[in-house]
């Protein structure tokens, strides 16, 4: 009887569900003593622990039975109202009127779940979907189980390439776009491109899936108005509390038009009934009285100082970046968020460099895996969020040493 | 421009994702002054609020950065160990050796998410899957988005009909079974049937998906050993903290064999990255030092008293149940859990009765929608968990009055 066949017959989609290359790389980089520019975690210094403590106590004191019981799949009413009001006022501040009805807000178990729900509701096996290239790999992981054909749209420093989008858009179910301080590149979609993208999407009848986890983390000026604010009936908007409060509560939200919302709600109900009501009340409690207006600027200040430290260290260690860009590391200047995007000298590969960088005491994530196709092997992602200013200085020095040692003569 | 077509093209599966009949019925029954036997919610009296308060404070004091940061998709290590140890010791107490390796435990966002993950990993469009009939509708809602063909296996007071299972099992991806105090029937799979089911599943190479949210809520004696304990390589086990601690933290778990676990883990990562680390630590903190061994008996005692009150009230108001079963309401005697299953006199329909019952001040859920096919329209589900003993007595009296008024002469 020991030789019976396995009873398990896996679904076809399971063959495409595999650990991401980047997660595997991150495992290698998690060594003691290594300065990591590799991670994508918010700085734990920014978690408002005292406020969470007070909120836990208050929520349990005020209505423990409500907080601990099963609840509506849509989410906690007051939190949905807070989300709607905040989006509306941010859009107004960016000069765009956006009437956000709380009834169109769905609270999700992290914004990652929003990606899963959208995939279920919009993707059939073989459906074409479009993503920026490079893009957030977790989104691709969420889409893949529904067996789409994923096409990458080329992008540059101002965001996506609209001609490439037009060329690929026919019959696409949606275009997934991170307009602000994108993961992995730190790039922001310019206002001109936003206007053009909105027009093009309307012309092509192409739904946009707008993911905005980093939008509040601006350093110089608030982002331009969301794409969704410009055409709410043609977009789904995804947001997150992970970067402005804490990821460990696993709460995000989406805003969807009336034609799609009921199906996303059904998908949500089937996926986990509802997001934890206790956590939703904690966040609603912390957010009331404008806490984010006081708290988020402290996160911005911290990350901005660290971005500046990284830019300064890069300028110091790679003085030829402007004069001899092919012979030097080059990099962009993210206007917010958590990541900076860099490119190695000609002839070098970030994957090949990584072990030598680790030997010098610094880790990063190679950029090629973030591309839907034709990954640029010279690219790498550098997070400036977790290490201190001093560590950033040492880490960049170590990176420079590794590059110098490996650079073709 | 106002007449443009909607850009949204929904996936084929969306057509099958609809609000459950029962949820719609529950909305009707949620009226002030109505005694509800309709709900499926644990009694809020059983939530260990003081312990949660202390655990929140402790978790944030001990390691707030860890509790609030992104975390491993597998779940919080100590909680996975607690789950493994508890399952192992419960199986041993039931006379069955079950080596549960914490590495095979995956923490899920409620056991509902376990159903979603299993569906993704095991169901292709058109795959045959088997469920008990009647069964938990939330499971069917979780399976449906992967577009299976769902077949019901007939069941009686001892659980499923093995001959019917054998007749339908060919090429089925799995059989979904709730062996203890099933929702909706309150039925328990007898030991004889468990032995026979295990043998049959092995013979047919049929994976079992064992769902056990109610197993700890036994009134008379602990349940027989789980099916998974008898054949861990051929089963996936789903468990929940919702009924022994609280649903509002949205935590459950699954135990899966090595051939399936990595794909379930990938599906989990894509679905919501991980379940809230803060909540996992809260539950791990509350559970340590054997808290459940002291707490769960108080839930059992409460629910048992309410079950007994319902049985007594039914016996009082329907004295002819044994002598003239066709002319009377009849019912079973659940040995645990939250639900009792009843059947109306000949010629009556539970759906038709409901508005008259509501007019008399009592609500229940008609049983027919729980069946995969050929629903028995005389059946109804009565929950004895939320109302007090006094409300149970009044509610059964109201039910009896409604039946008497509507019963064919």
C-alpha cells in the first residue's frame, strides 16, 4: 500500500504559483552585520505604538462585543467614511474634485488583498492584462493565479510610455499602474502623463487599476491628483494603511465603481468574510481627530533625510555619474516613497554583483526580476527606509567598493 | 461622451459570485424585538475580553516592532507550534496518534481563507468537487470562483452516505466534510462512518478537506479523532479560533501535507501576504499557559444549557413529534456546536413559514438553500447560541404558534 499514487491533483494555475525570485534573494541578504538596502519594510520607528496601545484599550472598553464579533464584509462604517473623506480632501488639495462615496469603499486585508479580489473579478484564463515594466511583483503574484497573459508597458523617468500602452491595450482587462514613488523604481507619473493617460484610457475604454501605497510619503510636494479622481467610473483605486500606520494590522482599502463593487464584495466575502473588525476599529480610533495629519509628516521627514543621505553618499562615491554615465553607477532622485532605482556601469549585472556586495557588507535587490519581460540586468533597487543615515553612508561606500572591484577595466 | 460603453469586462466566474440566499434571509430577520434562531454568530458573552486587553498591552510592550511589521506568510512561529501541539494532544486523547509538524501549519485569515486557498490550489474550471448535502454555504462560495462542478453527497443523522460518495467520487478533486456538529445540521460523523470514510477515501484516492470549526464545542464527550489524523497525507485540515476565542480577530489555520503546502503558502502570500501579526501574537499570548483548557469548558457549558433549553421547549410544544412525526415538527439532538436541525410537518415549506414566524416574533433559516441539489423544503436550521434560555423558550413557543396557524388541517 505504500506505493499508491498521491491523491492530490493540483489545479493548472498552481504550476505558475512559485516563490518570487526577490523573496529568495531577500533570504540570502538577511544576514547579521549586512546593511540592507534590499528590504521593502517601513521603518519600525514610524509605528505609533502609544496610540495603538491607547486605541486597543479604548476599542475593547467601548464595544468589545462589536469589535470581536463577525462583521460586515464591506468593512467598519466609520473607517470607510474616514477613508472616503481623506481621499476626497487630498484630491481637492491637488485641485481635483472627487466625490468619494463611502458605499464605494471596501476595506481589505492589506491592499494586497485588493489585488487578489480584482484578479478574481476581472481576469479569465488567457485574459490580457497590462502592467508597468518594471512593476511591483506582489501584484503579478496576485494576478497570476487567475491565469492572465501579463504584458509589460515600457516606462521611463516620467512614468509609463503611452505609445507602448496604446500599442498593447487592445482587449486588455486593465492596466495596473503605481503613479506615485513606484515600487521598484521610485518614479512618479508626471502631471502631463497623467492627463494623457486618463485621456488615452477613456479613448481605449481601458480600465485602470491604480495602486497608491506610497502616495502619502512625499518629500517635496504632494502628488498630483489620482487617476481615479479624474475618472472614477473607469478606475479602481487601491490604498493601504501599511506605510502610514503599520503593516502588521493588515489593512488596506479599495474604491470601485458601482458596476464592479458588488462582485468585489462577493469575492471579499468568499475570501475571508471580512477584515478583522478589531483592527479596523483600532485604526479608525487612531485616525480620528486628524492624527495622520500630525503623524505622516514625521515619517516624511525621516525618509526624506535618509533619501538625502543616500543621494549624498552616491554623489560622493560615484563622482563620474554625470560626466561618464556608462562607466559609473547612475541613479534617480525619488520624490517620495521608499525606493531609489540605480543602474550599474556598462557590462555589469546586478545579479552577478550581489554576492560580492554581500561580501563587502551591503545588500540590494537586482532590478531585472521586476520587469515583465526583457529585464535590464544592470538595474538595482535601493531602499533608504530601514537603515540609519550612518548605515546608509557605510552601505553606499561598500557598494562602491564592490562595484569598483568588479568593474571591467 | 455620456453614452460610452462601460470599460469593465467581468471575468466569467463573476456571474456565479452572488449574495447567498441565506445572507439575504438574515437581513430580513434582523428586526428589533425578533428572537433570532437564524444567526450563526458565537455568543459575545464567551469572548475573553480581559485576556485580550492584557494580551494587547503585553504584545505591544514586548515587541511592538515585530508585532506591527510585515511578517512571514506561514504565520507566527509560536502560534503554529501551539496549534500543532493542541491538535496532536487532542488526537491522542481520542486514541489516535497524529504527528503534527508546525512546518505543516499555515495561519490563515479566518478558516474561510483556508477554503479560498484550497480552491485556488486544487480546483480548475470544470473540476468536480464533492460536498456534504446540506453543507456550509460559505465553503461553496469560496469554491465557486474557481468554477468547479459541485456535487452533493447525501447525508443522514450519522453523517454522509458512503454509497453515494462512492458513486460520485470518480475524478473528484476533493470531498469537503465537516465531521463535528456540522453547519447547518448539527450532525456528527459517527466513528464507524469515519473509519469507513477513511478507508473509502484511501481506496478511491480521494483527498479529504476536513473543516472543524466547532469540534471544541462538544457537550457530552469529545469528538472522535479527526479524519486527517487517520491519514495526514491524504487530507487538509481546517481549524478556527473564531468559536473558542473570537471571530473579530479573523484567525484560523490549516494543516496540509508536504505535496500541497508550498502551493497553499504561495496562494496565501499572493492573497494577503500574511495574516495580521499583531492578532497572531495576541492569540498566542492568550493561549499560552493552557488558557483554552479553562476557557472552552465555559463556552461548552453555556451552549449546552441553551441546547438543553431548546430541546426541552421543543419537546413541550411539539408533544407529537415521536408518535406522529409526519404531523409534527421533528428535530435532532446535536452533541455540540451551535445548530439544531428541524423538519416541518408534511406539506409545509420553511421558506413559506418564515414571514409568519417573523410575525409571531421568531426567526430561523430555511434549510433548502444549504443543499447542493434537491433541497428538502421542510427543513430549517435553529441556532441555540445567541438567545438566552428565556428567549429560547419564548422563541420556540412563537415557532409552535406559527406552525400551528399554518399547518394544513
